[in-house]
């Protein structure tokens, strides 16, 4: 069983492709049940994007609440999508899973096109770069699937320089200063409702204009999917190109 969270499609593609290669099932975390029965030697996987050198909060909330019955020698792994660095996500996931009495035997990072726009000087990749990254990702995903199939106890991550510092300090700062309050819409908004439709946690409702609730995961689906580029975040996202995973990019890679 592979549980995943995704905003703009990178991690969804990875989870679904892994499930296909492993002849398993991919489940979107916001739609997951609270209890699962497992078979002997079952694989339990988590796929998610890196947010500020850690996993999205919803991933940890799910790990805390889910119950697995008939757990007998499971192989537990994670795959995180990122554009640059993962920080100490291996330590973080090991700690979170240990609280549930589960091991964490493998972890991998997979570099994907950038969708994070909530910072100065950060933008999406060029079309050429996106195609290049997706071509590399397909090759790496084959290797990752092979290691998971063989239950290799291995961690292959792009931790980056100062990984412990980034995960230890960067994440708390991100949670404190990057909040849902930064989102707003410009006059370009035509109230099409797509932002509410693509929000994976149902945090947006549209009346006269989109309104964000209080359980935003900062996945930026609303921002990147908006056809009018009317959804903005503070002063960071103006005039920046958006990114959403597409089969067309995959075919071109």
C-alpha cells in the first residue's frame, strides 16, 4: 500500500508509477481510511513533496491516526519529491514511524520540476529543464522501484549542506511565517472555482471570490492551477510562471 500527498501532481505521478511497477495500490492521504488490514510481508510506502526540509504536516497527521491490523514484518519506505534538498527527512520519518511501532527501512528522493513559488528569487524551471528533469526521474524511478521490490535497506537522499540545521531551524520558521493568510486573488479572478476543486484538502470555497479556510497545507495547487493566474501569495508570486505536472511534459521527456 502506498499513501501519498500531492498538490500539483509530481508526487501523485511518482506514487501511481511506483504502484504500477510494484503491482500495488496508491491512496491519496486526504481520502485514506483510518484503518487498513495488511498481509504478511506487506510493503507500506509514503510519497510526498518536501516542504521546508520536511514532509507536509498532513503526512505526519496521517501516520499518527492510521491503524494497521495484522502487521507482520512490513517493509516500510518513503519517496520524497524535491527540487533541491531534503534536509534530514530520513531522521524525521524514522522518528514519526517509530512512534507507531513501525520501522523505516528505506528512503529515496526524486528530483522533479519546481512548483514552489513562495519565496523571492525562486521560480519554475524552463520548459527544457522540466523535460530534462522528468526524463531523469523516469530512470531513477525504475531504480527506486527495483530496490523497494528487493526490500533493500537503503537511504538515497539529496540532504544538502547543513541538512540538520535546515530541518531543525528552517521548518519552524516556515511554519511560523508562511501561513494561509498570504493567499489572495486579483481582479483577474473569474470565480471559475478551479482552485476549490483542485485543493486536495478542501480548504477553499468560492462565494464572491475564493476564501481559504484554516487547514491549508501550502501545497500551492490553487496558485499553480489557476488559469487566470489570479491567485497570488504576498508579493512573491507576481509575474512568475506556474507549474503543474502534465503527461505532455512526460511524453516530451
